[in-house]
């Protein structure tokens, strides 16, 4: 088994399946790489990411070394992202305690900004937090506001819709669309599509042509929005907290 620490070695391996490995490719950025532990056995790579608690476990490549790597991990709990074809091996070592079936989607190409949306900045954080408090939880990383790829729509002087990026790396040509949220009382008016289109146009201007996102598989409305923007489904996967057997 090898512990990999060189982004130049990891990048071509992860790019073999970039729609699935998109978030991991973004983790090659120096600020994120320090939080990563990469284990390789045969044609399998497992990432343990320290930016979450419990640690995030992601699997890339084939199944050839997966059991060996999982046997070497001492974590009593992990937050796992595992595709269905590898669940049988994974469940020999961990049991899913709480989880949801997610869909990974990807986009490669141009998207033209449509409608009217305004850029959001760190100074807009209180307004963003107020909006997000109005509905279901969505992942929002406040530090990403400074990246310049957040956009929102205001009605009556109040922020009612937004979208942004969880990561945006010109170096590795990858971005992750996220924090897509519309006030529950304002849905059904196409504002999510507008905000997302502005985010996608913004990352393209920054030289990024590949975008990934995660969405719960049961959220047909959100999936429809992303498909209209040109996203395609890469795969389904288990996302959740798992305990060692």
C-alpha cells in the first residue's frame, strides 16, 4: 500500500473519471491538499478528508485494492461516498447508520447567463444566512464567497434566491456548483435556473470548463433544473455516516 502526497501523481489518475472524482480533483489545491490522506493499493485510491467530522471517505478507481485499504483504516466512523457497485465490499467493514442516495451530475461546456442576478460578496453573508434559515439545510461554505462565483436574486430589496460554488479551481479545470437555494415562498419561478446560469458563466470566464454537482436522487425538481442547464448524470452513490463493524 502506498500513501500518495504528490498532486502531480494523483491528477492524471483522478482525471480518468473526472465526473466522479471532481471534488477530489479540487482537493488537490494546496489549501485542501493539507487536509487529505490518499491511500493507493493496486488500481484503487481511497481519500480520507479531514475537513469534515467524521472524516470523509471517498473511493476512486476499481475494486482491486479496496478491501485491503479499508482493512487498514482505523476510523470507527466515516462519512462515506460509495458507488453501488462497490457497496458489497464496503459493507464488509462499515455499516451505514444514516445515509441518503445521491446523484452526481456533470457539465462540460458553455452556459450563457440568463435573466437578472447580482453577484454576492462576503459583505452579503448576514443576508445569505437569513435566507438559508428559511428552509431545508443546504451545504454553504462562507469562505467560498470570496471566490467571486456567487449570485443571487432580490425581490423587494430582500435576497430570495442564490447559487454558488463549493470549489472553483482554474489550475485543475474543475468547479462544483452548490448552495443552490430559493426561498420556499418564491419557488417555481425559475430563479434557481437563473442563479445557476450566472454561476456557470462566471466559472467559465475564469477558465473552468468542467463542473460537477451533488443532488439528492429523490429531488426531481432540482434534477430537472440541472438537466435544463446541460448537466448529465454520472452515477448514483451512497452518502452518509457509517460505523465500523
